[in-house]
């Protein structure tokens, strides 16, 4: 039997970073020039993994009747960021070290190593620090050929604002009725003071955001019945006018937790953290962070905020355009309130890799113990779904049959075809990148054992068990397992 182990926490991160580079998941951006801090590139496997994550989120959102998508520009009118409050308040408190000139986040001095003495934290080194100053996290650029103050624009620090700004256009063209949502996936940029923990805190990253617009005083019987936990959780002693947003908020927390589970993050690897009143942003009525137990600590994957009508109201005031919604049934006009589940693609990709990484001692073909590294990805997120291998590369009849099997599967799933090296080595290579199934074409496939003609071996990545499946039934067999 396989003996699985997770390495120690700091050792684990080193191994994960090294595997990501070695196997082509994640590279440092501009590496040949020494890299650029806080920017990362996704290699062939990382790009597929990331794509799968986006696609699963996109499906979960847009397969519903009550959610429509948006794909907005990264650079928007600078007034958007004035109205949203980002120009004035999207900042971190920063201090400079007078001795080594390094800059630190004032609230992270205890956890950031000193560049001169990496064994000490910045708070412990002898360098005197300046008073904290606000540092705006938005990247600036200029639009057009002339670099003047008036031409300054910002790279969006979140995708959400475009949804608010386009609220009316989408409402009118999509004929949605509240409650309904608008979702978007896209790049966001923050000039983070201390990017760290691999891709966890980057300066360029991707968000998956939903703004779900609701009538705040609605009593939401429709959802109260549909999610059992909601009924228990609902505080029925609260004033009736609050039920709507509280229930929708809890509903989305539950939906999102279920989604994480459905793509392979077990519930016990996640934590639900309800921000205290002191921690809440000034516009938020309640915020729940979904945290993942990363090797470097339990940290945020997604924030789910009940933002009231802050955003639409701010844009209505700044633009002079009405953001009101007219409820034809109730004959009332109001600015909808918003529940915002906001997740990071890169953090989730990192969590999936951390969760999947396993080292095992298993018997090799000769029965001797051997180490293997396995990424136990859920089949839905795995970058490659199946490896196809002819048993021997120097037997044309095996190779030809294997290529036929590859071509049979390719329209249905991502296939990796590999004919080089011992079969055990080829299995290990796929284990290390998380491919859930391996299909081997051997002499029995060609009819050496007549009753096994036109069957192949299907090997399961996790159990390493092998079964024989008819080629004609292979696509259906694998598709059912991949679901
Ligand atoms: P943190 O407190 O960790 O900086 P945040 O609360 O500022 O995060 P939000 O503004 O709520 O983050 O953004 C929503 C999501 O976007 C986060 O939950 C995270 O997954 C992702 N995200 C935010 N900042 C970064 C970053 N610098 N690098 C990678 N992902 C990020």
C-alpha cells in the first residue's frame, strides 16, 4: 500500500515552487533578466490549470438564469476611481528604513525579513523607521501621447467597478429582474508593497467577481426554503427589513464553499471568517472571508461582502446618472443593494497545487519501495486528463494503435501522448503533474490474448489500480470519471 506524507510546511513551499518551475506550471516573469518582483507567468500546465479554474467558475455562474457576464476594459475613466474611493483611500501605511532604504508595510514589520539581516524581522533590526505614510496601490499610466496630469489613468485594482458602472446598460439589455447578478473574470493590478508567498500576493493577478443585486428589504422566502442551513442561520429576531440581504449573504457564502468543495478543496482545508465590526470596510455591512490553510498560514482566498448600496449610490452621485431599479410588480423604485463574492484565480490555483501535492512511497514494478510525487488534483481541474502510452515505442503496430486511441479521445479531453522511456517512468511523469488517468496500449490490445483484443489498460493515478476497458467504451468511461 502507498504511504502518503505531506512534507513540513516550509519544506513543502520550497518543493512546490520548485515543482511548478520544473514541470512548467509557474515561472518568474522576465526570468532571463533577473525577474520582476510580484509578477508571474503560467507555463503550459499552469495555463491549462488556470483556464480550468476560470471555466468552472464561469460555468457555475453563467449557467444560472439569474446571472449574466461582462468583459470590461482594464483602463476606465479616472473618475470611476475617484467615485469608488480608490484614489483617496486605496492605500497601505508604509514606512521606510533610514538605514537600508527598504520600504515595508507598517502593519507587517513583524513578519517581513530585514533585507540586510534576513534572519531578523524588519521590526528587530537596528534601522530607524520613518513615520507611516499612505501609499496608493493603484498603478498609474497616461492615456494618449502627452504625459500630463489630466491624462493620468489607472490600471484597475479590482474588476468590480466596471460592473457597477455598466449596471444600467446591462439591466436594460439583458431584461433581468432583481435579484440578479453580473459576473466578470479579469486582470487586476495592485502595486503591493511586499509581494510574497509565491503567487499569493502578486502585483498583477486575476479576479473572479460577482455582484449580486438585491432588494434590501425583501423577505426572501424563495431562497430560505432552498438551502436548509439558511433557515437555521437566519436571525429571525432581526428587523424584517434586514432579512433579504442577510439571507442572500449567507446563501452566497454557502454556495461558494460548496463550489470550492466541488473542485477538490475539502471543507476542512477551508475556514469561514466573519470580520468583526472593527475590521469591516466602512461601506460593508458584513464580510465573510473564505480562508485556505496554505503551508505559510491560513489566508484569504475569497471575500464575500454585503456592500449595501454604497457603490451604485457613489456612481450615481458622481456621474449624475440614475442607478435606480424599478420593480414593476411592487411598483417601487430603489438603488439595489449588493452581495459581492470576490475570488482570486491565482490564489486558488496556488491552493489547488498545495492541496494536491503529496509524496508517497510505493512499490515499483519489481516490488521495491520507490518515492513518487503525486498532484492529486480533482479530475475537473487537472491540466491533462489522460496520458496515452504505447507499451514500446519501437513496435509500429503498438504506436499506430496508441495514436488511434489518442485521436479518439482528443475531441473529448486534454490528452498527453508519450512514447519515450520505460512505462513506469511515463506513469510517474504524469503522476507528478496530476494526470488522473493513464491508458496503455499493449500486445493484448492487438489480440495476443484473443479475449482482450481491442481493450486497453486504464491506470488510476491515486490508487495505481489498473483495469481493462474496451477501446469503443473508453471515451464514455473516462468522461464519466472526469465529471
Ligand atoms: P488581502 O487582504 O489578502 O490583500 P483583499 O482583502 O485586499 O486581500 P480583495 O480586495 O477582497 O482582497 O480582493 C478579492 C480577492 O482578490 C482576494 O480574496 C484575493 O483572492 C484576490 N487578491 C487580492 N489581492 C491580491 C494580490 N495582491 N495577489 C493575488 N490575489 C489577490
